[in-house]
């Protein structure tokens, strides 16, 4: 249920060129992040933000100059996007925006990747984001049972990590699951799945195993979100499903588990580890994966906060609504007046907790604290930019987040200094 840019996109596509759009959005995200870094002293300087954004912009410009044919999987990606634009223009708009957003993930392992590795990872993450946006929007359209939703996700995700699974009849099987007005979308999903399988075929087997586990949880969590809709609203059923979702901390409440696994950037974050030119150590890979579970939870809470008004209008409660104890009766009203100040603070404190936890998890495996602080800054920046979140609300989040991030960075640096012999 990630409806950030669903039926009411927060962006306008000023050009038909995909890469022009991505470059423009990335530049916009970078400038917004520099502004937040300057105004709230989050622990990473505006110059450092720009230094990290520029290589990502450079890759997008380089791919644009080279053309689709020069990008691994580029022709398949272009074809899927073109068909998606004609069949589901709202999903297309959302996908382009998120393709720009998830490209920030590639900053982490960039120094260990060849240019070809970067290109393969960008193509894979773009196809993956498009697939997930389309699957998510299909469920948001309603009319699905839990077993049907599980079959849909399983048919698209299992082939990506199981080389023994036959792809024969994939498009026909997906067509059987499509509902009224969804004709043709099965081809988009099938073509993207085939190309993704090819791109991910050479990644580190450890990464493939982590992806397989992540996909099992994503499948159940996304299928469970059908119970957020007015006509199938059943929080008890959702609780039962979410309680069985994995997490290293068995005491984690069910809603937190659902928020973690109903999101998917953590899977994209593993692609770079799989495409790196030298193996990532088990310690760092485990820590990176755990960090991104916490980032996923922050993404869910912030996106659902930003999309609450549209969700309620379309008969959906979401994670942010449930977390703040908003009554399901708001679905009957069909309108949402916004979160009260106390509710707003509660959601932002929760998102801050998740983002800071992600930094702790990443650095526990030897990762640089500044790398994860950059991601903690960019995640809310991107979401707020795309959703056109009111400035006063964005400022409230960063006033809460900045001292917490600054504190964890400072404490990590102090620990590192003590550990170095004099």
C-alpha cells in the first residue's frame, strides 16, 4: 500500500524523455536535501550532500548519452515503460518518480562497482521498481482475495531467485489473474520478470538467498494489505499474517513488521552488493540488509502519512492511520482532515526512530556512519518532495530527526577514535 504517487501524482512530467525527467528529479532532491542539511544541521554538510548526488546524476546523464541499447536490459526497460505509459499512466508517473528516488540507494556501494556493474544495477532497480509499483497498484484497485494476491506476487518474484523455476506460460498465468480493465499488464509484468531474472542471474548467491527471503515476506505483507480496504477491512486478519513475518527482534509489534515488509527498497539495496566487483563481507552484508529493513519501515510510515488523505478518500486505511489509532470509521466519512498535532508528532517520532535504528544497524557491520546518515536524510527529503508535503510539516520532521542523527554520528565517530591506538 504505497500510494505516494498513485492516482494523484505529486509531480508533473515536463518532458517525454525518461532520463531528462530522472536527472531533473535527482537534481531537485539534491537541492532540497542541501537546504535541509543547512537549516537543521543534521550531521552531514550541504557540500557532502552535493558530492554524493553528483555521481548519481552523472550516471543518469551518461546512460542518456549512451542510449537505451547501451544499457544492460535497456531495450526491455524502455519497452515496459512505453507499454505501462499507455495502459496505466498513473502507475507510469509513479514509477518514473520512484526510479529517480531509488537511484540514491546506489551511492552506498558505488566505489566498489565497475561502470558496467552500476549500469546493471540501475537497470535492475528500475525494472524492479516498475514491477513493484504495478503489483501494488493492482492490489490497490481492489477485488483480490489473499490467496490470489499471494499467487500474483509469487509468480512474479520467485523466478528472480530460483533458476530452476520454469518461465513457460508466465504471461498466460498472469493474464488469468488480471481483472477488468487490466488487459495487457500481464505482458509488462512478464517481460520485466524475464529481464530481471537475466540481470540478477550473476549476482552473489548470498544476495540471491537474502532476496528470496525478502520476497517471501514481501509477498505475504503486500497480500495482507487487501484487508486495509473498506470492503475487506479486517485488522485481526492482518495482525495474524503480520505476526508471522520474520524479524531479528521477535518482540517487534505486528504493525511494525507489516510496515517493514510491505515496502521493497531493501531488496533493491541488495542489488548493489550483488553487482560489486569484490565480495562484500558477510558481516557488512548482514548489517546492510538489517539497516535497510529499518529504512523500509521509515518509508512505509512516511509514505502512508503523506498518502493518508487520498487513501481515505478511496476507501483505504493505512499504516499511519492505524498507528495513530484513527478509527476505521473515517472510511465511511470518505474525507480526512489531516493528522492532529499529537498524531503528527507520533508518526514523525516513529519515522525518526526507524531512520536512526538503520544508521546503528549499518555501522554495526563496519559501514561508514555518513553513508547511512545520507540515506536517512534523503529518504524523507524524496518522499516530501514528491508528495508536496507542506513545508511546516517537513520542517517538523527534520527538527525531530536532525538532533537524533547528529547524536548517533557523533557517538560513532567518538567510538572509532577511542578504538584507534594513540
